[in-house]
C-alpha cells in the first residue's frame, strides 16, 4: 500500500475515533434534548371530575399561588420542613394524565391556594387546565380551549398560572390569556395576545402572568411588548413598548417611591410605571436567540439580571430615569433557572439546561466574584424554603442545601424522586401547606415535606 494512502487511512481513523468519543460524551445531552418534546411513556386517561359537589374555597397558611410566591420573591413561607431524607419522603399521591398526545410536553408549574391546586396541560389540539384537591390529587374540575401550538420543546404551556382570590389566570405558549373561576372553572374571559399585536417568541410565550392590584400583566412582544388587562373584565388597561417578548416573569418594584414593573424582554430590561405602562428606562441586554428567561432579583435599589448562552450577569443601580451597571461579568450564566439573593450573596444554578453537569454557584452580590461552585447537584431549578434551598436536577433527584458563602453545604438528598423518567425536569418544585409538588410533563407527584416517615 502506498505511503500516502496509509497516512490518509490513519488520519481518517483518528477522525472517526474522535467523532465517536465526542458523540459518546455528548449523548446524554442529545438524549435529554430529544426528550423535551415527546411523551415517552403511557399516559393515563383524564378521570371524571367531582364538579357536582365542590367544596367552598379556602385559603391555607402557606399557599403558593403564583410564580413569584406569596411575597413576590419566589420563596415559600413553609417552616419546619424535614431536613433528613435518608428514609425517604412520604408520597401522598401522583397523577399521570396532564399531557395527552406525543408532542404535548408542558413545563408549567402548579400553584396552590388552600383547597385548590391548578396546573396546566395539553392534548393534541387543546390547552388543558386542571384543578385538583392538593392533599389527595382528586380532580375537582378541568377546562380546555383549542389553540394551535408549535412543537419545539412541546406544544404545552410554559407559563405558571396565577391565583388571585377567587380567580385563576393562565397563559398558553401560543398567546391565549384566560381568566377562570377558581371555584368551578367557569371561563370568565379570554384574550389572544397575537390578535392584539403580540408576536410569539421562538420557544413560545413563557412569561408567567403577574397580577398587580387591578391588573394582570404579561409579555406580549410585537407592538405590545408588555400589556396589562383589567383583571376583572379583561379589557386592555395599557400597552408598552415594541420588540421581542422575553421568557422571564414580570416583577413589581418600587422606583423613586412609585410602583413599577420590571420587564426582562428579549433585548434587555425595561422599567415601566405600573399604573399606565410609561417606560422609565430600558437597559440593553442581548443574548443568543433573544433568551432572557430568569426572573430579575431585586435588592433594595439594585437589580441583578443573568442569562445563559455564556452571556453572564450584571448588577444595576436603579433610579427613576436610568439604571447604571455596577459590575458585569460572565461568572454566572443560567439558561432558565432562577437564583436567590441571600445576605449579600447570590446562589443558583449556572450553565446549560440540556445537560446535568452544570454548576451550582455562590457569587458575591457587591462585585460578582465567585465564592464557590459545585457539580454535586447536577443542573436544575430551585426554591427557597425554611432558610434553605431545595433543588431538583433535570434527572428528578432532589437536594436540600444550606446557603453559606464560605462553602457548599448539602444537607440531604432524595434520588429519583420522580421515578424512572426520560427527558429533562425543567419545572420548578413548589411547596405549599406542608406538601412538596414535583412536575415532569404529564406527571405530578406530591410528597409530605413535614411528616417524618417511621
């Protein structure tokens, strides 16, 4: 064999081996991404509801009724939770029917107020809304509406509903904002954002509705980048801005002694007067694919924002007419996992959401310097509860860690809390009235987080 041919075959062999190694190393990420759309296991039929004999509405001591939670800071008010999971947690109930159809993956989190739990789902043609008894999982009522939805990462809703007194508001990935009676699911009003000038972002509407005083507010994109409705009538109250909708939740903030709304849209962070939508300022913050998906953190007159795709993070000093950068770096880059500001430090997941090798980090709020990082909890989502941070990685393992700027402290963990699943767990855990709720596509599982197993 000629010498040049031997060299060519050797080079080809090395390339093939290298490609095989790269494929093997990335196969986990590929399999995770393949699992974001389809429903890979049998789904139960939707049961008959008990809507003929509904209990009156009640409120609980530690409800979690919206994405931002009872105090608007994504923190559960639950106390005295179990901090040793070595014997497991008591499973109260589980259901397996929230998504019906092969492409109906849904990422919306549940919300709880007293004796009602509301969670969204999807079938082949309709967005679905389910209301359950939070303690035993009994279906109280369910509703649906037909809407076309794109398939990327599933056709189901991403935005988490918002309960406000006796009403619940839902926002589907294709732009349908609806108001329902919390008692029996009666439709009170419905608006299609795209018919009002909105434009659906690449991966669907995901920003959870914000109920503020008499308004329900969402990111609309297009000619209604942010839009507010009268929460009772559904009439448009105000519109603000043009451009690309973000995926992050809207959050209220007081600026200059007046109420404002922060909108982390597709191209930056805007502050709007809450009463009429007048724009106070707009700070550019561009990312790959226009993905701004994490809730801004408010610390006094400062706002912390962060985005993935190696964009980084920034601390802003906020005023009535402008917001100036205190610092900016690429130390902290979560795709769509919210962080927490605790006693001068920020804690949270950093890295891409399609793999389970991200890092959980602690950075100093005043200068953005990393204090420590760990890969002991995969990549996932978090909830602050009882002085600790409860984390769920994308494989369905849950962890409890103690925030400490000096070192990573893992208190306890429970492997495979969601069982044998395929695809990423992107839905944030919720704790309300002593119960922990974990959602993965069609599954919703409830654990007792207060009663120690014997």
